[in-house]
């Protein structure tokens, strides 16, 4: 028996054999910058800029993962190595990476690369810091040298999309950056 799915556009229903569509709204990004509690000093500084919302738009290909990446500027001045740690948390329960549409959830994955222009990175676990990331920006707003120095990658797996109900999904991703 064919399954009928409501489309995400204008409340219409699909007919027999029609393509199922899923609208995934913007994933808002919030950045917090905190000094490292263990060894913060006046010389320790971090700044993230050029970060914006990621939108997946309407997803119609349920056979492929949906990936969005964004290059951004991450500056860390923490002598002697100028390293930082980054912690991500989502708006799902316990900080999980979940987009929501009403009571429906759509999980996503977050990856980080300490290099700009990347479409894959090191997987981040919710509320778990990724440590020893090397900062390469020479000034805090990336106005000298490379304009971007790191990549945020968000992946919505095809299996999750296939299992999701049609709808407009949104969520918030919070990034916490601290010098090391």
C-alpha cells in the first residue's frame, strides 16, 4: 500500500507516487566566548566572526546526506601555542543536535575543522570539548591574512530525513570557544 505524505509547502498533500519533500529551516548559530578557567590570563583572547545561520532549504533527495559548511574566522591568542577548544550544544534535550518541527525531531551532526573551506571535519559530540585546535588568524577579525580560518560543517543524514515527518524544522547550535 503506498504511503501518502503531506508536503511541507502550503499544507497540500501529495498524491499517489508524488515526491515527498521536507523543508528544513535555518539552523541558527550562537557563539559564546569564555576564558579558560584553568589558566586564563590577560593575554588570552578568542574571537569568532563571519558565522551565520545555515539553511538546508527544501530537501527532496532522500538518498543523499544533506551537508552545509561555512568557513569562518576563529582567532585565538593564548601563548605559547595559540590553541583553543570548541564545544557545541544543540537545542535538543540535554544539548543534543536536534532540529524540531512541532513535536517531531530531526537529528543532525556537527563537525569542526581548524582549516577554512572544508566540507568534512572532526565530529563534535554535544557538550564535549574538542581540544588542542590550532588558531591561524593573525588578527582578531581576520582582516590581515586569510579571511577565514576554520570550518563548521552540519550534516543531516539521509536515513534521518527519510524517517522524518514532513515539516519545517529549526534549531539552534551554540558554539563555546575558549583559549587553551
